[in-house]
């Protein structure tokens, strides 16, 4: 039995560390483990280390870039900590070749203010400190490095979840410069929307409505007479009986504030290492608040994060790892919910009703009984409470007594997350006018409710629990000029992703090994036997091998390194796999219980029953990928210029598809199951170029990267089509639709044109190309629409002069095409709303028949113009000044008396400038009413 007093006596500094851990983890008995090996070398800001000596994190191991043969890219803390964003995913864009990120909304909150990743055509997993977990709402200062694992040899140890690649985040674990460091930072920023939607109101709206009315119902009496339109235009309209609203600008704020305060402490002693941090972050809401409310209704966001990473050496052979991460996130929304309010803003006529009546009551009409202003500030609120706790414990034993270099490690990781919603909604009354002669009376709809303190039943929206157990056996040996590192594992992940479904169990038994001879000839082998419990017994396990080789030519005696200072070639090939978690025991026949049921008896009494779901597929299995990766790394100009070029070719097979064209039959009367019938190839070229130099007090760097990516469908088991353009095989992954060739024009004989059956087009409607010349527009005329390859790039540059520093990032994507939902691009598509500049300007009219970029206006859904077609694709190329930071570090001699080792003031920005062909909206967030934003942020950091 080992006593605590023994540890405290034998480990100097343990008492201080133990107290620190208690301060940050009181009440929690779950611990968090570091990867098997720590960084090999110190990675400092504005790294003074040669590039090839910096660390690269892979699956539970760390190696130098020099020895790495895998297709990976690593960025470090200094690359991301200049970005003033709430989520890690928003800081990576433009920094890593091959990784494409996109923001779909500028909405506040952790559920929305994130970016999605695409890596070489796939969705990668996010791994934090060796464990798969998707939580990324934490302080960027906690990050030590981010490594993207792209090829098979770096990723396939993740078994049946490896095909999409890995974004591997490593957090800090110790101090670097001193035995003890204490850091504090405070930041304040302003979020400012750009490319806000511009709604058409007043007389202009009335004129457009009349035009749409005449196009839809020729000869109809205009809804808005000329005198009413004139009143709107000259401001003499009655604001209550002839209201005119700009709902978006009156409800949705242009600016919001954000704040971040963080403190961290780190130590590095002979027998212990630790890093601990506490962060508070808050972000203001998008909507206005009601001045009379005693509670907040806007959609704000606040969080409190705590992280403690620690390692303790009990003796020369035993090491304990303790890591804890906990997060409390609280967010808020109006009772009506932000998305519903935004939908109402777009769908409602600005002339429909006043925000308020003369007596201060909420306005409405017989058509609109839900007031947008009241929905925002008088419908109560919804509180969202998110809690995350990631806790691991690891124990490592050196087994040198058995053989030198042998060690074993066990890791237990417990990860919990839940989202609880408390709805404290209330109703509100709306009054709409009824005018009879000169008398106006008001009709009440609804009632004014109240919120009772502590009312509202909490609802458990989401609850996830993941337990990860990993047993590792390693062997590290250097003999002569050879270095060998072998790592074997058996691990199990038990994941409960939904409490309405059975758990998911992933198991992996694998081995990975790195070898180099004289740091000249490099090799890596990785193989894993991986299983997933949702496949049929006997079909749950698969074997995934991979291997990589490298050769550092500049180490050869015959190599002249005066021009090319360093040269390495490397390549890898291997298999990865993806077990779709959406496959819920598809090999079994599934039924739905509790549907409407069946009627029995003379009185047709309904009896609940069961419904057979899609047919089972007893042969369903995981998707597979054969990945080839080849790269070259070179350094020039005394190692100041670094160039890296990478080529990849990945063939995905057994992709899940839903067959058609002969597979499904109406005779069966049931949905055909998904099958492993697809195959796609993704290939491309990635490159990184960086140059850095220093001259006395002046230093500078330039880092550029670019990605060229394309793909091609190999097979989708399509059967036989009558025309070649209908096949998806042989073409890039694309949306299929009609090819738009302009508009129908006045005087054109519609009867002699190819049209969609069941609809007679009018001048100003979109005309589609009859590809097979049969005189009819139908599915035989659909073709691939967006077939361009992807090109993205990033340029990061900066300099330092004495105490001043500057850092900037530019990113770009071209050629890029986005498909915009035609219902949101057509004014009056619901009869009244969606009337903005981008849905009306340059529309087709008899006076603008040739240069028009939008079809004619109509009331309601025009099915002819809302067909999926090339017309609704827009070029969305852009170049964006993504991030800029300017800082000043106070000279140390001025801080000596205060015992401050570093004091820095800084100002930074995010999404500062954008160059794009899109005139009306942001190329990332597109048609989202929650427009993208820029951030102007300032703060200070202090180190003791």
C-alpha cells in the first residue's frame, strides 16, 4: 500500500502542485491524461528552432518533423493566438493546406459561431490531447499545437473512424522559460456586421408589389394606389394605418461586445510539470433588449473554462498524468427563438402592421397576428445551459528491468456533455385596427402573459457520454545509427450519443513503428485491426495496414548542400475506413412503433401498431479508402527559405449510397436500403512556402500555402441512362440540374420552345436548355452543374522591431461557386416577403430584357423559376484579410521593479476586409440573415 505522505516526501514541489490541482478541481474525481510522449523540444513564440526540429503530434506519439514521413501539417500557438474568436475552429482558416473551413452564420453562441471543416473532400475528426472529442470552445492560449493528419500512415490508428483525417489539437502541459510562470490577459472587442441584408420598404416596396401582382394576375387592380405610394415616398403616410417598417435594422443590432479574461500558471520541475488555466468569455447578443424587462431576452453567450494538465514522476519509473477540462456555457435567446424571429423578418411585409399602436400596444393585422418586435422583447426567454467535463487519468511504467526502452501505459478518459434548456416563454397580445368610415377600432388577439420567478421546466436537449480506455506498450531504442520506436495498443471507446439509441462501441488493436538510420533513411509502419458493434456479427472487424518511407538526400555525402541546404522526399500508402454512425443496426429489419396504426371493427376503431422501415441490408459494411501521399521538403538560403510540396490521390470505395434507376421498385412497396455501392477519387496538390530572417532588432517572416483539389465519381451503380450527361460517374461530385440559357422574351412563341410539362412560362421566366432536343424539359435534361476544382490559399506575414510586432493573415478561395436557394432569392416567393436589393435589383422587365440577372417578379412560389439549375449558382471567389495584430512589448528594464517579466499591449482584428464579386452578401455566410461579422479587439497580456 502506498501512502500519500510518501509521495509528498519523495517528490519535491508535490505539495504545491497538489494544492494547485485541488484549487482547480475540487469536487471532481475524474482526471485527464497527456499523450504518451511530451514534446521533444521547446517550441517558443517566433520559433528560433529550425523548422525540421519542431514537434509533430500523431496518434499518442510525438516525433520531430525531420523524422516524419507522414502527410501532416502542424501549426503552433503563435500561429493562432492572434485571432480574437470564441471557437478554435474559427482560427485555423487559411493556415493549413488541404483544410477548408466555412462559417455558415454570424449568430452568437457555441451552437452557431463555429466553422465546419473539409479535409481533402472529407469531414475530419477533432482530437484533443489524443482523445476524439469535438468540444472546441476554449481559450486559444491553451493550445500548444494543431496537427492535421491527412494520409493513411498518420491517421489509420483511429481505425474505422480514420478516413476523414484528423485535426489533432495538443494543449499546453508545462512552462517553457522558467520553473514557474504566471500569465494574465484581458481583452475587449466589438463585433461589427458587414454585408447586412438591405430590405426594400415604403413606396419602393409598394411599387414592386404592384409589379409582381400585374405579372401574376394581369389586369388586377393594384393593391397600392398611386396616392398611397406617394404618401410613403414623401413621408405623409399614417404610421399606424399605413405602417412602414425596417424590421431588420430596428430589431437586429449592428454591433455587439465581447470580453475575454484569462489567467494561467505553469511549472516545470525535476519531478513534475503542469499547466492550469481559467478563462471567462462573453459575447453580446444580436437582438435588441426590452427596457422594461427585469430579465435579458437577447441571445447572449457566456462561458467559464477550466483546464489543468499535470504530470508527476513518483520515481524514475512511474509517471502519473492528471488532466481535467471543465466548461460551463450559458446562452440565451428570446422566447420566440432567434431563428423564428429572423424567418419572420424575411417573410413579413414591411407595410403589414405597425410595431406599436398609438397607445403603445403591439400592432398587428388580420393577416399578421405575431408582432416581430414583441417576439423579440416580450415573448420571454429561453436559457441554454451546457456543461462539459473531460477527465482522464494515465499511469506510465518504465520496464527497463525487462529490456531497455520498454514501457507500458494505461489511460482512462471519461467525457460528459449535456445541454439543458429552460423555457420561460410568455404570450403577448396584438391589436389590429378595423376602420369604418372615419372611426378606427382595435381587435385584440391573444393575451399578455407573465413570467413567474423560477418557473419553466428544464428539458434535457442533448446528453453525451464517452468512455475511452487505452492500453499502450512502447519500445524506444537507439542502437548504433539506428533509432526504433514501436507503439502497440488495444483501446475501446464506449459512446452514448443519444439516450434513445443503444451505445456505440469502437475497438482497435494496432501497432505503429518508426525507424530511421542515421537520420537519413526513414520508415513508418502502421496497422490496426478495428471493430464496430453496429455491424452484423462476423462482419464487425477490419484490418487496415499502411506504410511510409522517407529519404533525406541532403544527408548523403555526395549531396551538395550549398544551394539546397536540406532535401527530403517521402511517401506513404495505406488503407483507412469510416463506419457511418448513422448506420443504426441496418443489418436488422427495423420497425417504428406507435404510429397511427390500423382500423378494426365496424366503427373503425384505431389500434396502434408497427410500421416496417427501410429494408434491411445484412451485408452493410464500412466505407474504405486507399490513400497515396507523396511529398518533398526542401530548404534554401541557409535554411531561411522552406518549401514543401505534397501530392495525394485517395480512392474511396464501398461508399454508402441509396440506389435508384431500377434498384427500387413500386412492386416491393418499401424503401430500398443504403448499400456500399459508391466509389470516388479525390486528388490534389498542396504546397507551403515560408521565409524568415533576422537582422539585429528587425525580424520578419512570410508563410504562404495553397491547395488545388479535385475529385471524380468512379461509380454509383447507376444502371443505364439514355444520355451520357446524366451519368454522375466520370464527373466531379456535383449537384445535378437544368442548364439555364436566359429568359423567355416578349414576342417569343412559347408553344415552339421546350418547356416543363404542366406549366406555361411567361416572358421573364428562366429558360432551360433542352439537352436531348425532344421538345420537353424534364429529368433527361439534367446535368452536372458545379464541376470546377477547388483552389484555396493563405498568406501569413509579419515582422518585429524592438518592442513592436505585426502579424497578418490573408486567405482566398477561387474559383468558387455557391448555390443559393431560389425561394430566398425571389422577391414575394411567399406572397409578401423576401423583398431585398438582391432579390429585386436588375430583375427582368420588358425594359431590361437582356442584361437582367433575376427573373420577373411574381407573387407566391413560381415553380418554373425555382427549379434546380445553373441560374442559381453564383461565383463566390474571394480574398479576405482574415486576421491582423499589432502589438508592443514594454522593455524589461521598465518592469524590473514591479517584478513583471513581460507586459504586452495589442490590437487585433478578424475578417477586416473582403474582396469578392458578390455585391450583396458575404461569400461565406451567404443568404443567412445572421450576417458575418468583423471583430476589432484590444487587450494586454502580463507575465510574472
